[in-house]
C-alpha cells in the first residue's frame, strides 16, 4: 500500500481531493470535472479510498465520494517541522520590503525638498 505522501504526489488525486473538499460528489461528476475516463477515475478513487482519504457512501445505485480529512493530519504534522523555515523567510522578506519602502519614502522626501 502506498504511503499518504505517495498518494498525494499525484496531481489528479490532489485535484479530486480539492473537489471533494467542497462537497461529496458522484463518480460521474468527478469524471466530468477532470475530463478523464471513468476507469482511470475509479483507479484514483480506489487509491484514495485505500489510503483512507475518501469514504464511499452507497445511495441506491449511486456512489457518493466524501473527503476524510483525518489522514491529512499526518501530512500536517510532518509539514509543521518546516513551517519555521517558511516563517523565517517571510519575516526576512517583510523586513526587506519595509526597508525598500522606507528608502523610497526618504527618496521622495528628498525630491520634494529640492
């Protein structure tokens, strides 16, 4: 069985999850939205179901696919260790932009006083 990271590595499966984040959907809706064949969609949905990311609800002859966000907590936990890197970079970018803005204001004031 693939890991959650391997499952999420596929852009089509991420797009499916994005659509299911909005609301539960039928297979036909997903096929129409992603413009892929029904057999290929079924393959992706099986992988997502086996990874625990989606749940299937039977309603007569229809099968509704719903997002199960709980397994994404593992990904969030792993990413948490990297957030400080992004935050530090954003802080440096903010400092740099603030410095540029101050220099621009000083330059404008110097031009006004001439």
